[in-house]
């Protein structure tokens, strides 16, 4: 343990502003996204795709915190999204509350429900978590359908949902710029929360638990507590994006719980790289644009995506970012195995 | 009262078919540690293959449908195991990789059905028309036939597991894969056969239930979730637990469907599952779900 004194442990302080690939990519993404509307000008269509990408990018980051970092196989993430969306939409349509509060309420409800689901689930072994959260996800759509009495709108859902307005200005579909920057703001919230969750003492505790559970526990890290915290955090981020989504699209219905949405999210995270922050967010952008590009194929699109999920799992289980990693590692190995120049080793 | 007993009979019949479907799912996990999320799609494929043979392209009778479709389902299962699952077995996070891979497979298979057969619902005709009245109770022949078929399959499965060499090696692998390997049981062959049998059972369930529910390309998901709930309630990997849970939930489904409508079935199932897990986190007969 003596040698450890000079080298700070990964969790000792947030290495937030040290420049590495992760910070570089996060900063780069924020700068590019902030400047992109200048280049795109009035291309509403592309802007719309970008807004949708940012929504799902945020959800993908939130989900990856659980899948890739905490090792919690939660399959009900879309459920938290739907709960955020329904909360915000129901508050603004049934109770007449300003949609801006809906963002907070949606995030809060998403987080609370996530913790409530987590309370029993996290005591169980990994595979049971996957089963129970999937059951939660699958049962939510029928519940929302029969829940017309409490204002979920039954099978048709809630439509229209009031858009945001600020000052005297009301957001509308014809001008995407305000939507875009609002989405960017929320996306940055997700990026920053994800970044600090991973790079703080909190995130390091998962590394510790993964490396040696008993040693980590002897240092006072309780898996149950940190898991519960990260599940709540993930639910919070997902609910926030859900709330925004409801007002952005102007409609919430049980269809958001459909298989199509679920498989899109799965493939975003997989393609970006499980446990490779911020890969999943990049995966979201790629998938939304590819999916738009493939829209002529209609029924074949999901067929292709389904096959793609199988192929990624089998060939590149850590996605794009994992592929970059292995290329880098291969390059480094090659460089190291190169014969050492004479005299290089003769330092005192 | 008479109506109630008829509902009860329906419930028991559904229960035994659910048992077939759920037992395949739990077998697959118990023996091979595979959680097969494409299970619902195999259900759909069983039903659609039966439709091709019985309605779409030929009108053979049901006996032949079973004889033709079940081996196809078995081979499909073998193929999936060899191509997708076997290469993943060396991974450290095997269970999760399989879960994602089969999820992708499910979407692929479902949309293949959609592309081939179109989105419109299809239905299989009843096996047998008419009904029989015994001691004042009216039971349709259809229900009786369903019960008989399912019972035969269930008994064959039971005998297979208890008496044959393959069945016994499956049980051995479920108890202790390493020990099974030491005594010379070919693990990968047992995994493959288990997967094949599980898809076969699922396909049989698909054929039996298709005349009762309409067939749609995405219809299999309902049955995946039902199988999931039964299996968790009974205890993952436990055959006995699966048996009790499927009858319990089958009867519950019949009663809820009769009193409140089919839309309420899933919420009630979930409620029951929740209550069971509250008191027994590993399900009725599960060994242990808690970690450590």
C-alpha cells in the first residue's frame, strides 16, 4: 500500500477537467451540437432528428449507467420514460399546471418509481432483476390502458399536449430552434450527471464492487445503497427526457411502450458500447439518422435492426467504442513489440 | 355455480397449455442458463407454421400438423442454439449477452412473420366442432381436445425427463454442470437438445392456443410475458413450481376474464406475482434468488 500514496486513487477527487478521451468527447459533442443550428439554418427536418436523437441519447446514457457501470440488468427503462411523459402530460392537461413544472415532476416521478421498483429488485440476483423489470415494462402498457379513470386517456393516450411557452412566446413545430436548445440543455444535464456519476467516488464504488465485492464491502460500500442511488438517478434522467418528449411530440400513448421503441434503445446502447460513456449517446444519434435513412424500407427496418442486435452482441459486444479501444490496444501492442533501439535501455 | 365450474374447467385447460409453454422456458434456464427472450417468437412461429399447413397452403388435419410442425420447431431450436448461443458461452457475462441476443432474434423473427404474412390477424379453426354435455355441464370438444393434447405432451415430457438417458443427463446438467461433465455427459449436446425441446414445447403451445386467441406477428410477446410471470412465480428453474403456478394463473385468468374482461388479466397476474414475491422472493419453489 506504500506506493499508492503518490498516485491518487481513481475515486479520490473528480478528475473532471483532466483531458482524456471521455472529457474530450463530451466537450466536443456539446460544442458541435451547440453550433450545429448555425450550419443547418432552417432545415427543420434535420433539426427534428437531432432533437429526437438528444432525447434518446439522454435515455441511453441513463440506461447505460445501470447496464454498463452498475451491472443492473434493468429492462424497464422505457417504463420510467413513459412514466415521466405521462406525469408531465397529465399534470398539464388534467390539472392545468405549467408544462415547465412538468419537467421537474416527470423527473421526480421517474426517479421515485425507479427507486420503488429497485427496492425489491435490487435484493435479487442479476437475472431476476432482468425478469422482474421486463415484467414491469410489459405490464405498464395494459395498466395505462385500463387506467383511463385516473386520466391516462386509455388506449388513445393524451393528445394534444400543450407545448412550452416562455414570456409571451409559445414553442411550435414550425420553428425547431427553441426546442433544439431546450433539448440540448436537458441532454447536457444528462451528460454531466452521467459523467460525474461515473467519475466520482460514487462511480468508483462500482468499479470496486466489481473488482472485489468483499473488499469493497469491508471499506463500507454497500452495494444495495449505491445501486439504489444509481437506479434513482437513472430514473430521474429518464423521466426528465420523457417529460420533454411528451410536450415535444404533443402526444403520449401506450405506444411509447411498444417493442419498436424498446429495440431502438437497445441497439443505441449496444452500438455505442455498453459501459463506454458517452458511446451510447453517440449510438443514439447514429441509429436515429440511420433509421431515418432506412425509412423507405418500412417493414424491413426492424428486421434489419433485430439482426443487427444479434450481430453486435456476437461480434462486437462493446460496440463502436469497444472497437476503437481494441484498435488502439492493437496499435499500442505493435508499437511496444517493435525492437528497442540500442542504448535506450541503458538509463541509470 | 354451473357457469363457475365451466369457467374453472376452461381455466384448468388453459393452465395445462401454459404449463407446456412455461416449462420449456424454465427448462432452458434450469439446464442451460439461457433466458430466451425469443421464446414468444417461437410461439408465434409455431402458430403460423400450423396455419400454413392447416389453412394457408394445404388443409391437412391437426394430427399431421403436430407431426410436421413439432420437428421443425425442434430443428429451429437446435439451429438457434448452435449458431447464436453456443459461441456466447465462453463470455463472462454470458447470461446477459444471451438475453440481448435473443431479444434481437425475437425482433428479427417477429418482423420476418410480418414481412411474410402481413400484419392482418389470422386464426386457426377449432380442432373439433361441437360440444358435449356431461352431467349438466357443457364442454366444447375443442377444449377437451386441447386438454388431451396438452396432457399427452406433458406426460411424454415427464416420462422423457424421468426415464430416458437424455432426460436424465439434462437433469444432471441442471444440478451440476461440472459434475455432469466429469462423468462424461456431453454438455453442449445436452444444451442443444434442451433448447430444441424448449422451442418444441413452445411451438406446441402456439398451435394449441392459436384457435383461442387470434394470431398476430407480435402476439408472441404476451405469451413470453405470461411464461415469465409463471416461471418467476413458480421459481425459476423449478418444474414443480411451474406446474402449480401455471394452473393457479390459468384459473385466475379464466375467472378474471369472465368477471372483468380480458384486459384485466395481466394487471391481476402482476398483482399475484407481486404478492408471491413479497413473501417468497425466489418464487413458490425457487431455490434462492437472493445473491450471496
